[in-house]
C-alpha cells in the first residue's frame, strides 16, 4: 500500500464502536437464527417483549415495533391521517427522515427554526407558532442530541390550533424533561432502534401512542394477516387485516432481541455514557476557542446521540480546518452530519424531475431558519459512539489533544494578528 497523504495522522486507540452486544445477547440472537426464527408475521415473544418494554418506559398504552425509525415515522404520519396538502411543522435541524416520509404522503413539511431559549438547536413553541397557517395539521419535533424539547408550550400551542404532535425520540432514549420521559408527550412518539442508536437491533423502530385508532392504522400499514388479525379490533378496520394497507414494515425478532439487550441495560448504558461525557466536557473548561454545549439543569440527556463542542464565533469559518487538524491527531471528530435541511438539495430545489408524489405545493420556500444554521456552523461533533465503555478510555487523550491543538490555533491567530498590527 502506498501512503499518499503527507499529513502525519496520529493513531489514537478507540474502544469498539457502538453498537456492542453482550455474549448473552449474541447467544439469544444466534439461537433464533439456528431455529430459523429470522422473521415473525405475528406478535411473537420477542416483539411482544420489546413493545411492552418501550410502552412501559414511556408510560404509553400501545407500542408497535417496525423495521426502522424511518418506517415508524412514516407509519406515524400515515396513522395520524396526514395527506396531500397538509402542512406539518418540522424542525429545520433534524435527521432527514424525521421529515422526508411526509413527502410520500403528499404532505408539506414546513421547516421551523431553532429557538432562542437554549443552544440545543431544538424548535420551541415560538418558532413553531411563527409558521402556522390555516393548512397546518400537525407538529413534529425531534429531541435533538438527547435534549428534550420544552413540550408544555408545544402541546398548548397544538391544542389551541387542533394539531397532532409527533415526537421523534431517536436521539433521546432515556432522556427526561423534569423527570418525565420523552416519548410520553405527543400523540405519537417514535424511536429508532437501529444503526448507532444507544438501543439498537441493527434495523428497527418503535411507534408509541395512547390512541387505539392510530395504533391500529399503523399496524395495518406495517403488517397484513397474523399481526393485524391479532392487533386490529375496531369494527371499521378489522376487515382490512386480510390485506393490510400496502406496507411491509415488520421488525425481525433477531433485531428485537438485540435491541432488547440494550433496552434492558438502558439505565447503566446512560449512566456510563453520561459519566464519560461529563468528564470529557469538564476537562475542556477553559480551553481556548471552544465551549462545551451547556448542560441544561432541568432535563437529563439520556442516549446523548450527539455531543458537541461549540466554536467561538470568530472560529466558525475555520471549522473545516480545525476538524482536520484534530483528526490529524487521531481524534474522530467531524462537522455534525445532521445539519439544517434547508441546505440540502431536496429542500433547496425540490424533488428530481418525474417525482410526482408531493401535492404540488412548494416546500422549498419560506424564511431561512437562520438560528439553526448559525448554531450548526459552530458545532464540532465528538464521537458519541465511542463513549459507552466503562473505562471512558478516550476521555483523557481527547482532553489533552483538544487543549493542545486549540492552544496552538490560538497562538497562531495571535501572532498573525500581531504581525498585521
Ligand atoms: C436515526 C434517526 C432516524 C431514522 O431512524 P432509522 O432507524 O435509521 O430509520 C430518524 N430520526 C432521527 C432523529 C434519527 O436520529
């Protein structure tokens, strides 16, 4: 192999990246595979257990396991009855699939800015209210990076305007707002339990609601026959169990047992990550050029899907350079991939030619969500998927490396400044 880079990259050891599974979880998954139980058309013990555990975690009546968080969002929007031309208030700053399933329904996402009550990037009742029109039907919020959205005023706003509320909790397993778990606030709540999420079965999602009708409609979208026969009771919907309503969004029981192993250990996993993150952030106090994102006093951040350093304003334009200098020291930092949606092709110019699913409404216009963009421009993402080990093995090396690099940057800026004087 030829080394083509002239920039020396230091090697810094990292623990295995999340998701990590215990021997017991792997044995349970293997046992299912050995018996050919790689799928479930009904609601077998693995699905039942995962659904019941999520319902209990958030104090909800109904839970439906689906094959991804994205599928759960799609099923949630569908089950709320959203359709062509319906406007849905969504965060400008969120993972794309909080929003994109709406397009498949012909609904119109309306990007809302980050609020000024915190630096989390979350929407607030004020930024949502600013975009309400007579066509608004629902509000969708994301508890970004694990920071719970201030739900009280959002629910009041929704009530006053007759809007449904969906919570995307995919960053926030175990997060709480003044003691109350996220996922217990909206008409529908959704968790991804796939990928690098703190509760992960590789691919999976969960939909939660107290509304039997919503649950049954979501069920019909995701499964025909066995599952829908078992779960759909209302006379108006029961006859549709035979065919379902066009989706096959069922979760695999193998994924269920893997996700279950994380969910069963959630308190421990959260506590470990929390301890590592706090040690890392407090070790960076006083570091020139950055401030760790402030820790809110009245909410716990649960899964903490993202952990960020905030660059001082005068360094925002140098984020790319600073990230690559830190990476050259072996740090797995990056500009957060979850960024403001109005900067993406889909929202700048609309869908590609020939994609006729949207209602013809133009969802590329509207006021620019400036604050979301300004916050995001200053964030450097720390590798939250390497902060789950009991030892917190990357914490000290990261603290040292970041202090050194940021001090060097501050020095070079000072001497450049002195030179110009
Ligand atoms: C990961 C994620 C999703 C999508 O979940 P998948 O399981 O990957 O489909 C949706 N919303 C947010 C906020 C996410 O982080």
